[in-house]
C-alpha cells in the first residue's frame, strides 16, 4: 500500500513543478508538454539546476500569457462579434468552428515557444530527446523537498478563476434584485460594468435598456 510520502511524490511527478529527474546519473529536463524530455550527458550541478528552474518558470510564464491573450482576443474579436451567427449554426458545426481555431492557435504557439525553449536548453550542453518518465524512485530528493516547502501559486489562480466565475454568474441576480427594489442607479452602474465584460448576456442587456 502506498504511503503518504509516495503519494505526495506521485502528485509531484505529475505536476509542472517536476521539471527534471535523474536517469542513470544523468539529468533529464522536462519538455513543455511533458511528453518529451531532454536527457543530458551529465548530472547537473546545483547551479545548473537553479538556472534550469528559472528558465522553465520564464517560459511557462510566457506560454501562459500567450495562451491567455489568445483566448481573450478570440472571445472579444471572434466569438462575441459573431455570436448570433454561431447560434444559427447546427450544434456540431458550431462546436467545431468554436473549438478548432483556438486549438490550432494553441498548437502553433506551443511549437514556436518550444523552439525558443530548446535553443535555451542548448546552452546547458548536448542532449538527447527521450520520453519524460519520472517516477517516485528517480526524482531528485532536493527537488521534491523544494516542492513540499514552496507555496502553491495554483491556489491564487484557482481563486481568481472562482472570482471571475462568481462575477459572471452572480452579478445578473444583483442587477435584477436592484431593479426589483427600485435602486435603478445601482442597477444601471452594475449592468454597464457587466456588459463591458460579458456583452452577449441578453438578460442583463434587456434589463439595462428597459430602465
């Protein structure tokens, strides 16, 4: 039966925090999609590991920012302007039209950024591209201990997503309640802010312009 430490290691090796492991006394760095790894001919020193961590965090931030920007541009430049046309399409066709462009853009973004990432990896020395397969026995103990002692940024991301979700879902109820209680100025202000973010909400749009 797996003990709690091995369970934590399993969680660690499946997270983006596990960006390298040791195989036959050689360092294997993680690729972007974590399917490919880059196996070097040496075991990295602490200085090289620190440099690898910085490089991984840098390119992860670049990738996340690029993907976030692409999603925003797609929503506000494609989805919202052509929302009525999407509604007139058959469901299967609309789903394909809605899903394919972001997926293609995501793939191309990954390919381009990964090329720059590999160029930076060249500076660490010669490597061989292999499958990235860390396990609870070959993870570097220092990397695992650092993972246990590092505050999780994912909690802040999760909180931000939750706040955005609550804003999108709950605000229409506040607007309707303000209208019901004849607090029209508050209702208009909330509706104006909401419609700038979610301009395709027909219910809030109708309430705003019925006042």
